[in-house]
C-alpha cells in the first residue's frame, strides 16, 4: 500500500476509522468488515510513535473489529434470523453497535467544526476595555454572602490576557519591524560572514522573547534546508556550531 | 431635534461604550435605561440596525453569552489585526474542540462519558479547556465515585460567538441523504437477505 | 452605497474604539489609515461633527493631550452615574475579579506586578478586595521601596469554596499559540535534523 498518512493527526481510534471509511468510500451503514479491519490494522502497524496507553486504545478497537468480523463470518441460520413472529430480527447485525458509536462520534466531530467556524466569525469583532468609572464617583460595593465561583477567576484571568493584546499595541506596533523569518535569515548570514563563517549555536539565542527565539530557530531550519548553513556537533552534549555551508560540484554539503 | 427615542439610543450607546467587553445583560440595560425589558431589547435592536445601515459606522452591537456588547464591524478586522502587536489567533487543538463540543451539547457530562464517546482519554483536553476558562465543574454526579460534571462557561459563549447555550446549532441528525428510518430498514432488510442468501460473504 | 470616505470614517471609528482611553495621535492615525496627516485630521474632524450632529449618538471624539479619544457625550453623565450602582451580577466587578485572580494565582504579589499584568492601574480594585476581606497584606518585598506583598485570605477560600489554595484549578497562562509554535518548531527541528542526517530520505 503506497498510501501514507500522518498518524498523529488522528484524535483516536474512532477518528482513524472514520477517516478510513471516508477514504475507502465505504457506506457507514454497510461496512465491509474484512476490508476495514485489515486497513485499520495496517495503519496500526505504521504507528510507530504512539505511546503505550494511546496504543492500547487503538488495540481495543482492533479487537472489536476482529470480533465483529468473525461474527459476520458465522453462517446465520434461518431460524435465528427469523423471530417467532416470522419477521427478520433486525437487531442482530454485529456491526450495529460500532456503527452507532461511529455515527455518534461523527456528530460531535462535525459540531466541533461548526464551533470552530463560529469562533472564527466571532474573532473578527474586537471590543474594548470597560471605561474607568472612578471619575464619576465611588463604585458601589455590594456586600453579600453569596458563594463565588472559582471558575469565574479563571474566566477573569483569560479575559484579561485577551484584553492585553488590545492594549499598547497601537503605538508600539506601528513602528515595530516585522520579525520575519526572511529578515532573520539575512541577519544570521551576515553575522556568520562577520564571524568568519561559523558561530556558536547558542550565541544566536542570547536574547529576545519566545517569538524571537522561534523566528531565529525557523530561520536556521530554513537555512539548513537551503543548505546555506550546516549545524555540526562533535559529540553528545558538545556545543553545536553553525557553519556556512559550502557546496561541492555535486551539490552535496561539505 | 432630539427625540425621546434618540435620547434612549444615545444613552444606550454610552452605556455599552462604558461597559466595553464586559457588556450588559438585558436586565441591566432595562435598569439603566429605566424602562421595560421589552423596550430595552427593542432599543438595542434598533441601535444594531442603525449601525448596520450606516456605512460610515465602524462599530456595531452583538450579543454573546447573554450580554450586549459594542464590537468593531467585521469588515475592519484586517485593518485592526494589522495594528495589533499580538493578534490573537484561535489556537485550540482539534482534540480540545471535540471535547468542547461534547461538553457543550451534553452538559452536564462526566469525563467517562466523554472518553467513551471519543474512544480515547480526554483528561488533557478537559484540563486545557478548564484552564482556558471555557469549561467548568458544574457539581458532581450522585453515583459511585461521585464523578465531576462538566459544563461550559459564559466565556465560552462569548469567544464562540453564541448568544446563549440554547443557540448552539442543532446536532446533525443521522445523514439525511442515505438515511431516514425507512431507508435504514430497507438496507438492513437487504443486508439480512444477502447475508442469508449468499452465506455470509458480505465483505 | 459605501463611499471611500465612509470606509475611512468607519475605520477611524473602529480604531479609536479599540484604542480606548489611550487614544491615538494624529501621527498614528495617519499611519493606521494609510493616508496623509492632513487627511487623517480632516477625517477625525468629520467624525466629530457627525457625532455632534447625530442626536442619537452617545459618544463623540475629543482630543486630549495630543491624542484623539472616543468619549461618552457629556449629556449622559448623569445617566452613567447609575452604572456605579449597578455592578455586575456577581457583586464583584470584573476588574476586582481580575485582580483577585492574579493575586490568587501569583501570590505573594506586589501592586506593580499586578499593574503590569493587567496593563492598567489596579489600586482601586485592590482596595476594594482588601475592604471585602478577600485580600490582605502578606509582608513586604525586600527590595527598594519595600513594596507590599498581597495574598488571599481564609474568607476568600471560604467564599470560593476552596479547601486550600492548592485546590485552585490550573490556569493556562500562555496562549496555546506560543506552545504551538514551540511544538511546531521542535517538529520542524527534528524534521530538519533527520533531513540533513539521513540525506533527505525522510518521506
């Protein structure tokens, strides 16, 4: 099978199953168990990076799939398929429970998407801090014995973080230069040239906030990818050095 | 000439301006405007319409989580983001979103119910959602172990642009196209037939 | 129809709305509106006239100390006083709740640290919280000026139904966004390393 997929991208075994059903264009109400089971297990094999307890969740479902598959292979006797009234007993499909679970899960997965959309719509509307009313007089303090909720504290804190983004931005940001990766790449190359072609890896991360650090890092990665630089380390725990990459005629890095 | 209605609208705008992102509930508006709730709601609606109809207005009224708020119009979002130093992105993982959706629709709900529905452990996402202020404990289930019941917060309604929890869009019912109950019945009927008829080669 | 001028006015209103009590200087306005200072000044003046001419407007533009700011119209001052007596439903204002959250999670903490975190002065809310008995002085920081350290009280624990301060639910302080970036960057880092290490066969 040439189909490859990023396994970490799945939110769990049900998510993986839904993905397979979708990709194989399977009718969820008429799942070919053998095919789905073998595809599912094939994917499990490919999951090298899963942690043990996560893997166990996937294995539980694999066992369920195998069980359903084997039940379906059992021949159904007519007398069992027909109940006393002579009608088909429709409750007997061994896939029913799995299908119900998948459908239920799918519903919430879709709901999650619509929540996301709604949050995106909301995010284009900005608001402002409440005005300071102290200029109008003393703010009334109502005494009461009512129980307060500790989760209100969290909400208050989160609102504050959000607001902070709206504060100070205007004046500061207008002049602030973009911390773009391409600019940083240029400045790293300039620095390397100035230092004679190599420098200590850590020296590039001396200052700056997390965003700066991330930009520096991404710039290094991009430079490595373009083979403009190479990162060298003599041994474990040794200092990493950054060097200007020199290409030989074959385009390989020296 | 200023009319009584103009004055009401002006007052409302000044109140909402002062309240900022805290917003004001309909009850609070009625008290502040010294009028009936119904009139307060009508005035808020008229203010909204005025904003929407005025092309030179940069702001409008929205209700989130039961509170009216003044907000900037969507059309200026790009210009505003340009001026913000740290424009907030909606950064929430797919796992957290799934858990949030389950809690929003099924609340109050226990962790075990969430785990069962997703087929994976959801401790991590639940903790993240609590820490982000979208989810809170809403008491405990009176059963063995007294598990915590989770529900959503007002902050959730605000950040997800919902007027109230009743205004969540309805959950998708089972795929309409392939499935009304009759269809389901027919398919199952056929399946059963094929299964018996062909000796269980249905794979 | 929306005209170019309408759009400029709307943009201006939305910028001033967000800028709040810090306002925006003419220079900033020109940059934000991407126009000449002269045009920016004219637009601001037109916005002011529009507000003044509209009897249903509750707000207007003022220039203080070189900054343009949106403010409520003077005629609503008496009505706004009513907001003082109408604090939010929790009988504790959002500002106080914010300060309380900071003190609860960061204690012991100085006023300056609280101000920094919030980006606004917090004397008022701190006083209120001390008066309510939720917050108390917990000594002084051994540094210049020996600022007061604030912490929460037993009454705080009682009112919020907490057994002890360790029972506060964990809080997400950084945006997932920054975590996300770090993760992204670790992933990229690993990828890049594998790439150089294995000669780009990592696909």
